[in-house]
C-alpha cells in the first residue's frame, strides 16, 4: 500500500547516539557531541539554502514555494497560503535498491547527480 509504514518503531537521536557509542567506542558524551555536531552542521547548511548530498543515502534540498490561494476544506473559504521554504529528500539509487531488497553493490561509489 502506498504510504504504508513498514517498520513498527521510530529511530530517535538517542538511538543513533547509542549506536555510535556501541560501534565506535566513544564515551556516551563524546558520541552525543558527535551526533549533535553532525545534525547541527546539516541544519546550518540547509538553512543557508545549500543542498546536502550524502553519497549512498540521498540529497536534502531546500526549495521555495510561492504564495498561493488555497481553500479551507471545512468551509470552502479561500485563504492565502504564504510563501515558504520546504525541505525535500531524494533517496539515492543505493538506498532505493536496499529498501527494495535489490542488488546495489554496482551502484556504490557511482556519482548520483540525478535530476533535481
């Protein structure tokens, strides 16, 4: 089914910190600082309007949406929807293949400048 959530749980930042702690052997404080540093770096880059490309994972892109007229679904009344910036994510071919249980070894390291 489209939009169906396959997994039963959600991975949190604390879960990521725990995984870094277990895998790399940093202290929990160091693992937490590292994860926080990565996320802050991503947020600042996106806030400045730059694209974030993580090879083998995907692209995060900030796009502008123009002001437009919409409708209140309950009343049918027209309302003005203000201009805003939205974040989009485009998964890499490697991630798509992994999610679908397909072979992906031939895709690793391939430059993935898909159409934007």
